[in-house]
């Protein structure tokens, strides 16, 4: 992963969530001095481009949106894909079918932006303590470009057998790894206990986090698995997924 994003790809379907994601992507591109590409996917070549997208002159794909977005992102060498995350029926935003399909297939980091959110001042980075999971730390310098003013490292462990027990080996390795990466501002580390998805969602809500950075593992057939994918549906804030 590059130390900074050089090429952003914003996917816009003409919806209010898609339009908002484009506005956020435009701001990030300016602040990061990055190149911004636009993409819109239509069902067939006979379908007209939504009038709201004419001025953006997006690259147009045809077919299944999630497949085309990933294909175009890879062909352009995009460093990150930006998509909207629409408001859900409950208290938190939801992941639409296109966004779900993108995160299942994409090997490119993907930023899912909540419809009413445009700043990322309070950032949480979730780590599982594994070597693959540590790849998420490579976004440290990028977070400064996103406007982060507070960075938290979140990790989940089983409840300790006693208060006198030494920290688990995974935590020691995690702390060593965090110290090797450049974060500005310096992060605080929070060790949570319990079911990973639930305790992380509770912490994100209590801390009013703006963005959660998570690693997403891919299983057979390209289907993303694990806690990372569960957080995509439950987290109250915007999400940045890092394939690991």
C-alpha cells in the first residue's frame, strides 16, 4: 500500500448516498493532492446516464455494478474506492448490495461514507493481533491526510484469568508493531473484552468515532469473512476496509 493515496475512484449511481460519496471523494482528492476518477455503472448500453452525473463525465461500465466497479478500479490502478453507505431502517447506516459485492471482491481498499458524514476527525483502527492483520497499520500516515485528530487502536482479547496475569503475547506484538508505524496524532490503545463485533460497535458509539479502519479477509471464491465483514453491517460510522 502506498504511503499516500495517489488515485481515488468514486462510484456514483446518482442516489443521494452516491452523490454525497462523490463530494467527500472530491474533498479528499484536493487535500491529498490525488487524482480523482469517477465511475458509474449502467445495466446496459441503451440506458441513459443519470442527468446528475453528466457534469462529472464518469467512466461508464455496463453490467453488475459491484463487478464493474472492482474491474475498473483495478484497471485504473486506484489506491482506494469511495462508495456511499445509505441510511438504514434502524439507527445505523446500512451496506447496500453493490457495496457488499465490492467488499466481497475488491483487493483495493474501500471507503464507505455515511450519507450525513463528511469529516474523519476521530478514527479507530481495529487489529486482531495477527501478522496479516498488522497490514492495517500501513494506513497510519494516510489518516493524517484524512484530517484525523484522534486515533484509537482497538483490539479484543478474552477476559483475563486474573488482574495479575501478564499481557498476552499477541498484545505485546501489537504494541511493538504500533510503535514502528508513524501515526499523527499518536494513537491510544484500547483492549476490549467480549464478543468482538459487539464490543467494538459499543465502543465506537460511545467514543463517537467518525471512521473505523478494518482488515477484511477473503475466503474461497473471493467472499470476505470474519469480524471485519460483520462490522461492515453494524458499525455506526464510516468504514475503510483494507484487504488482508
